[in-house]
C-alpha cells in the first residue's frame, strides 16, 4: 500500500563551509547534468565563480522533510539566493533524495517557470549537501493563501498558466514532478509563479514508464496512484501532476483543501477514500463556466481522459484570462 509522507519539521542546522573549505569552488554557473559527488560542485551555466565562503546566511526561509532552506547573499556581488542544505547526519533516504533532487533540478535549469538551479555543493569534510537556487522573494502559494486569502479567477489563470508552462517543460524532458501543491509553487515580486522542490521527482527512462512508487504528498495524489487498475490502468506520472494542479487550484480558490471539510483533520484513510471513492472534487456555485470546465479537465478520475499540459494551455479559461490577447 501507499507510503504516507509524514511531514517532519526537523531542526536541521548547517553551518556554511568553514574557511578551510573555501578551496572548493562553487562555480556559478556552468553547464552540467551530473549530480553532486564527493568534493563536487555542479553549476547550471557558464559565468561567474563563487566560493562557498563567499556566501553568507541571512535567514532561514523554511524547513521541510528534506532539510533547511536559507536566504543567502553572495558577499562579493550582493546577489541573493536560496540555499537548501541537507546535513550528512540526515537519514539515508533524505541524503539519497537530495542527490536525486540535485540531478533532476540541474536538468531543469533553463525554464522561466521552474525555480532556477544555480549549482550544488557537497562538502568533503562534513558530507553536507547544498543546492543553490533562485530566491523567490514572495514565498510559496501556501503562505500567500494563508496571509493574503483566496485567489480570484484571473489570478488563478495566471497561476495555472505559469505552472502548466513549467510542467510542459518538465514533461517534455521526461521529468515528472510528483509533488505539485501550493507549498512547492514559489512566487516572486514580479508575480511569477515557478515550480520548486524536486525532492521526489522522477526522471522517466521512457516517456510512458509507469510510475509505481507512492512518493509525494498523499493529499494531492491522483486516484490511479492508489488504485491504477480502477482508474485508467495504464497510469503514468504526467497525468498525476495535472491532477495535483487541479486540486491546487481548487484549494487556492476555496481557501481550504477541497477534499476535506474546512477544519477537518486529514488522515490517510479519509483522504484515500475521498480521492478514490468520493465525488470528483468540484467548484462551488458562482464561478465561470470556463473555470469550472478547466478544473474538470484536470480532475478527471480516469487518468487517460485527463488533459495534458499542452492541451490545457489552449483551454478557454486561460485564453479568456490572457492579458496579452
Ligand atoms: N527558492 C526559494 N526561494 C524562497 N524560499 C524558498 C525557496 N525554496 C524553498 N523555500 C522555502 O523553504 C521551505 C522548504 O523548502 P522545500 O519545500 O524545498 O524543502 P523540503 O525539505 O523539500 O520540503 P518538503 O519536501 O517537506 O516539501 C519552502 O516551504 C519555502 O518556504
């Protein structure tokens, strides 16, 4: 049966590398597709070179299962980045996860709809692994929902368009994200929404590789991840990302997770029952026909009927709310 992903807020603390480690260069950026190895640095494209010792921590941005994310500054240029750090003392799964995350994120380094990857670093002394990435100064959609309230249709069309452009880019590279949810969609002050956190993503060997594992956040999983035979049989991870986007949009509109009553405590059995056997989640009255249809196209229980990212990008809901038309 599925593994439920328990959120742990570990109090991981990682000092940035000591001056003695400064001989390790943290080049920014150079093309590479390799994952971090011992003593390694990897970077995204050619350009400046910075050293770990040139980076100063400013504040903690957040904690997750995978580690701690810091806001950091390059002391020489004053450029601001986000640095995700996983300590060597973390469990083996977490360490494996950050290496996969590094590899996949480095392959997805040049889309304006994906949080930009700038490089990674593995300390030979401590074994800690860090990923340097673009700093998204408005936080996540989850925090925006909590602080600013629900999103209107025009804002959701913008969110949907940005995320679909990101998914289109990833899916074309055989990458399935597997954890699309408000907490993993980051926003900057230009109001751009970008996909982040590749901690449970998967690089498919072939386009239609079945995606068998049950990683990701249980609440946003599609019905066929629990019961592939009942919902489309030939399950693939691309359609599951679209389901998660549909639920995310519903949550941002309604202000609470749509498969549970407001205030109801989520538990795995309730969620699985609601996802597989409950009514298909839908919008309340008062929304436009285009928005309702868009969400329905994302949330078709049969995975084979669910629209793909390129199809959804042409949906009337996005066309109607496109500021450029
Ligand atoms: N690029 C970024 N810019 C700004 N803040 C960020 C960035 N990346 C992550 N954060 C902040 O750090 C928090 C934790 O990040 P992230 O989700 O990547 O960690 P994680 O360990 O993979 O978490 P989980 O797997 O539990 O979702 C985010 O919720 C967000 O608040």
